[in-house]
C-alpha cells in the first residue's frame, strides 16, 4: 500500500523517477514497489 496525501509530490516523484535529493532515501521503498509492480503503483495517478 502506498499512502500519501492527495496529490502527494513525493509519491509522484518516486513513481515518475524524478530525483529529489535527500528525500530519495525515504522514497526508495515506493520506487522499489513501483519497479516490482508498475501496473499497480502507477495507477494511483491515472485519472478515473
């Protein structure tokens, strides 16, 4: 489960691969999850 506030920039950066400096340490687990299940994690930002 990926949890962030509505429109979370950190989660979006993790999924899109944008580097954020020191916060990349905290985003590592989200990036790893997205790399293992890209069809699932990326859907969080798809319009419904």
